């Protein structure tokens, strides 16, 4: 079933201060990790760098984000690769368009993050309205060596670039390798400005290149959703 895509998802939302923690388990996690205690001023003392902009209020919260081990092409203010996050029920994957300050993402790992969220009060239309800053990397999975995943590129001709006879780069510079004949096939699809679904495989180690397993589907932009995405999960990682 095609999953609904939202612009942003907040997982396990926490509000500290007026609202308070809305999930007992997550509050306990913060207590165990030393991020919150009673009184709440302890948060400000322990995280002075995060709260330097001022006291906590309704527009400043802590939240947990579960970040998936691969990205997808997305289009916000520009075409890029977006992080993917999972909702609290574990049944919906959504694009996350914003930068998380202090977070060094690596493909092939699943993360649970504790982040501080605040309003930016940005005046520019194309500037982000919310600021995310990493407080703690709560968990990081083992590297998913050899696992396959789908990379959906609606604007493949803008985001994929051939680097060598056997290497392609994605829009963020992430590389994958392919047989020369397979790379040639991608060239032809890009010349036709086709949207593409690639099945890629993580290497045996984090430093190894991803490998193209197959071009799962390709079609023109107007029919790509119907012919390639209908009945298909937007995110897949096996």
C-alpha cells in the first residue's frame, strides 16, 4: 500500500515546562540519561548550549526522531536527498526536510535521536521556520551490510550523475557502482528524462560503495506514479 507522505513528522513529541512530558517512558528515558530532572531548571543547567537562546517556552521542545538507514530524493525549496523518519506506530515513513545541527548521518544505519526544536522566526520565505539541534544520539544500529533498499528518483536526470564507467552519484554526492552496461542503461533513461526506481545494496562495510542490483522501474514523469509507484511502498529496506 502506498504510504502517505507528509512534509515532516515528529516522533514521540515531548514538551517540557507548561505542557510537560506527554509519554511516561520517554520522560523516564530523559531522566535516566540525565537530560531532565525536577525542577526543570536542571535541564537548562545540563544543556546550556542548547538553551542559550533563552528559557524554554511553548515553541521550544525536545523530541525523539527515528531516522531510517537510507534517504530518498525529495523536493522542497530545491531537489535534494531527504532523511526519512518513522512514526511512533512504525507503519508510516515520511520525508524530513530540515537540517539537524550536530547530526552526522551515515547511510546504512538506523538512528534514534533526541533533538531540541525551536522556532527560527525567519523572515525569508525560503528559510526554515524550525531549527533542530541534536542533543543525543540515543541509539545507532549495526551497519546493515548487504541489505537492499529502493531509491526513488522522480527527477533522476537532475540528481543522478555518471562519474566513471562503473560509478554513479546521487544528488548529495553519495556513490554507487554498477556494471558498465547497467550504467549505460541509466544514461539512456536520463536522456529521456525518465523517473527511476533503483534497487541498491549496501556494501559489506560502511566505506564500501553501494551496488546497483537493478533498475526496478522507469517511466515518464506523468505516468511514473501510476505505473511504478501504485501499490508499492514508498520506503523499502530488506
